C-alpha cells in the first residue's frame, strides 16, 4: 500500500545546551598521558576545536530561527534553532574539526541524541564526515595539524506512514558530544594527485561543463549540494533541445543524463532518474560571477528541491536548463537576464514567478506544465514575444501584459483553466496565435470577458471555449 503523507510541524527549539560539545579538558589528557604515575603536559599542545561554521543550507520549507554560536575556545556549538515543516525539510551545517595541537587524538566516546520511539520515526539527526558521508565513530583519528570537514544534518524524514507523523507541534532538544583523547596512533592520509582533486570539467578558465569523478563523489559526500566557485562565468551547454519535435541530446552538464550516461530513449529512463546514485544534485550555490547557464545544465535533476536563488548578474538561461527539476516556491528571474530559453523551467513545482525587466523573449514552453504556478503573472514591458506553449498547463489566475509585447504564440496560455475575470490584451499586441488561450475538453472557462485592440490579429481558435473577444475602437 502506498504510504500516505500529510504535513505536520516539527520545531527544534534548541539542539542541546551545547549542540556539539567537545570534551577536550586538559585534565583528562594529562591523566591519560601519565608515565610511571606522573607526567606534565603543556596544555598548549592540546588544541582540538571547531572552526568555520557555515551558513545554514536549507531544503524545502525548513528555516533557521537564529544563527548558532561557536564558543570562543571552539569547543562547542550552541543555540542551533531550526524549524522543519514538511517531510524532506532539511537544515545542514558544515564545520571544520581542527587539531591544532602537537598530539594525535582519537574519539574515545560519543554521546548521541536520545530520541523517543516516536521521534525516531520522523526526525533524523546525523553528524558525518563531509568527504565520504560516514558518521563519526569511536576510534576515529584526528592527526596533529589535521582538519576534517564535518556535516551536521537535521532532517524531517519522508519515509513515513501517516500514523508515524506527530499529532501536534513538537519541540525537541538534542545534544551531541564527542570526547577526544590523545593517542600514539596516526591516520594514514593519502592525497590524491592534483588532477584527481579537481571537481569540475573546465572548458576554459571561467567555463565549466560538468563534474569529474572526484567531483561527483564530493557532491554525494556533501549531501547533494553543488557549490559552483566564484570566478565561473558560464556553465556550458549540456546538449541540444528541440521542444517542438521532442528531440533531446545530452552530452554533459550536471543532470542525471550526463552523470549516469543515460540514453534519453532508454525504456528505463524513469527508473534511472529516481536513482539517487546517479541523480545526485539536491541543492546549488551559484557564484556572483555567473553570466550564463547553458542548455540542459540541470535538466531532470528531480531531487533538486526548494527555492532556486539565481545570481543577480546572470544574463542567459538556456533551453531546458532547469526543466523537470523539483524546485519549488517563488522563482525570481533577475533583471540582468535578457534571454530565457525553450522549456527552461518546464515541469517544475514553482508556485509564483517574477520575471526580470530586461527579458525580450520568453522561450517556447519555458514554464509549460508548471501546474502549481498560480496567481497573477506580470509580463514586463521589455518582453516582445511570448513563444508557443510558454505558460500552457499552469494554474495562473490573471495576466498583466506589458507595453512592449507584440506576439503571443500558439497555445501560449493554452489549458490555463484558472484564468478568471477580464482578460485585457493591450493595443500594442499585434498577433495572437492558434489556441493561445484554448481549453481542453472537460475544462471549465472562468474568464468573464476578453478585450483586444482593433489592430490585433488573432486566429479563429485563439480563444476556443472562451468568451467572444470584444474589439476596442
């Protein structure tokens, strides 16, 4: 039986008095270093601490209520306070675990959070090494002078039955403590050749076209988060896309098709796209230097969820760049964007859209089948053409057309059943294509009137199943 899910709220008010505490007291070390009953060890030789706590990375509707504190001596992180609202919501922090002393150390004890049987069903709290995703364990070594990156993950589980979900808002306090002691053991550290440490395939000094094998492993270890470095100006085209004929060829990029070498025509493609070992991208941080996101760069990244934050200097979004991803919420296209490609955001879960003020053409099927896209759509004055199928099969309720618009393409707003009230098309619009505002059989018209300019040309089918347009003088 398919698992039923419903939305509940979990609020983690405080993750421990010290959310992560390191027991590195000098006394404990000194006793363990005792030789013939006595030994004196300079405390300056023992220095294990946290450093460089990252900003919170959130997924879904998760949020950080306040910024955590790192103690002055680095021995604890306190006051983590996050809110998780829905299954799959997640908050992630990265932090460095640093041994700046002159003595090797190993974990001798871990005091992990204690959950009730009920809490274990819906809450997941993990502390893992960032490089490989394994959980910290007793016996793990931290060499003198060594730094290990650690990831703290707080997640609302999604593998739930309805009865597993909490019945009311929950406040949960967690703690997690590590105890390090000195050791004469030493972890063997191997450094991959420099070329193997490179995460990205570089087309030039500022252009990337995908991940190396090492990069794929790093993204997996980072819980699916892809961080594109500052200085990158372009994500190269990942393939070619013919929206009208349905022809798609993907050669590189960050999609599962590129990473998993998936043939688009393969009969197992749907199963392949649900394989998290291939479809690895779950969140993205873009650099401020980015100007172009190429064709198909993230096409089919179904586990890429939450709101997408595009950099303010971005100029071009290519064909199918984010089509069939899991992005949600409000999508803001920066004012710097001038070109929006074919099917750029088709079949995503966005709920509202703000278009930038310098877009001239909205590509074919750019937002087609965004079934959760609702409310008013404002077409900026800069837009000249809305291409075919651009907003078909969306839940938009109203449209405000800009003063620069000349062409509304075939089925541009086809099957938009929720459009309601008056549809006003300004005089500057010169042509309206076939079935531009058509409905499918069984859909109900909610538009009460349509007003168009006397010089606007439209087809017999432009407003099929809609009120007859009134032509203004």
